[in-house]
């Protein structure tokens, strides 16, 4: 058996605003932006160097979906961005004035910090195995 996660849907309020955040501030790659209808697009972004899983940016269409923007996991960390250079990517967050929720710390599994995306979803920036402890 061979399985992997292909896409993770994240509810957004505006396609272009979300694309700009992920590509310009987090330096993700825009994989696809296909118009499906007057109100719906197929928009995939993913971290540079990633080859499998992408974020599928889905524009909220109902009030229930709009209420989920920024809080898809009830306030818990939603996504985990693994990096090969924590210092570089953490500095990028600071340079782009991305809100840091928890300052960097060295844990048994690596170095981690928590940040918010433009909607308030919580992310871990993590470099596994780099812990100084």
C-alpha cells in the first residue's frame, strides 16, 4: 500500500490575499490557480522544496465556513512547517511582521516556535533534531 496526504484544505476569505500571504511572506510556491467558476478556484500552494502535500486554499462560501476561518482546530496548532534552517525561517517571520505566538524554544524533538498566519491559524515552525538540550 502506498498512501500520502495530497492536500490539506484551509478556509480563506479571499483567494488573492491568501496567495499573496503564502507566496510573498512565507515564500511558498504557487502550484496551481485554476478558475472553476465565477466564485470558485482550485488554488494550491506549498513550501519550497516540498513535493507531496499542498495547501488547498478554499474560499468560504457559507456562513458556517466563514465562521471557521482562522480557527479550524479550535485554537490548537493547525499546521507544522518543518524547516532545515530554523534561524533563517524564523527571521523571515520577523522580517515580514508575522505574529509570533510562542517564542522559539529547544525541545527534546527540536527547535520550535508558534506563529499565526494571516487568519489567525496557529502554525509550528520546527526544525527537528536541532535541540540544544
